[in-house]
């Protein structure tokens, strides 16, 4: 986690993992630079001085984090922060040791800045397309995709296009790693109508689809 991450980019994966944890022994670590609560409040995007932002308390720091099977990287306004060296360094060191990396929304830009997206296919939020794709000049950005699963090297790197598309990517991950039965069980419990075709992307019209 980093300051000004998007709330759903964290809670959507956790919602799915809550139910996975009922079926299989599962441990989750919320990781940040320090153990101080991490706020979702953007630094420069609160014109009405609202108090709607939430904070999440990390369980581990980058220095104390356990080795992970799966690394989930959220996006959000903070993904554009040019001063996240500690975040980028952690991702760059941790990702190669995992079995899967899952990027939610503009989290793929954070991972690109960390250097793990070179030579990979990925997608990101269409509303932030021009900004985020510039972070990965050696990444093949897929403009029409609800999510992308790149298996060209180890570990597989997944990326979802927007905030709620993270639900579909996480459920596809559950199907891939566990089973279709488990993914269907979870989607039925949360009453989410899955989009199972990663090319079904109604938001691609927001960008120039000839971009790469």
C-alpha cells in the first residue's frame, strides 16, 4: 500500500480472498513502507475538503514482509506520485520471488516504474491511459482488455483495466489457481455478475485503440 491508493483496489481482492480463506488456509499481509495507517486521501484532489477518505493499517513493512506467493499492487491517484522509491524497490525485489503478480487498475503503472513490466503485456485504467502507459515504455500495453494475463515469463503478471475490473480479474485468478466451482461460489455469494471474457471492455472507447 502507498498513500492515496484506491479503496476498491484493496478491498476487491480482500473480498475474494475472504472467501478463499474459508476454503483453503490463506494468509494476507498488508504491506507499506511503515506501520503507520495509510490514507486513501489524494494530496491534491479534495476541492470540497471532504472527510470521506479511509485509512488502512499495515501488518508489515517492506523490511519485515514475509515472502509472498502472490503480490497484489493497487492503483489510485497515488500511483502518479513521483517519489515512491521505497515502493518501487520493494516491488522490484519481491515480485520475482512470487508465483503471481496481480496489478489492479493503475497499479500496473506502479509495477512498470518498479521495472517488472518490461517485455510484458499489460493494461490499465482507460481514464489514466496516456499517463500510466508512459511509465512503461518497454511494456506492450493492450488498449482493449478488461484484464490481461501475461504468462510469457515467470512469474505470471496479471493486470486489470479499471477499479471494478479487479473483481473480474480476481475471480479469474481464483478459477485459474483453485477451480471454476470456487470462483462461481464466490461470485454468487457477493452477487457479482462475472465478465469472463478479458476482451469484453466497454471502456476502451475512452482511448485511441490504436495505441500500443
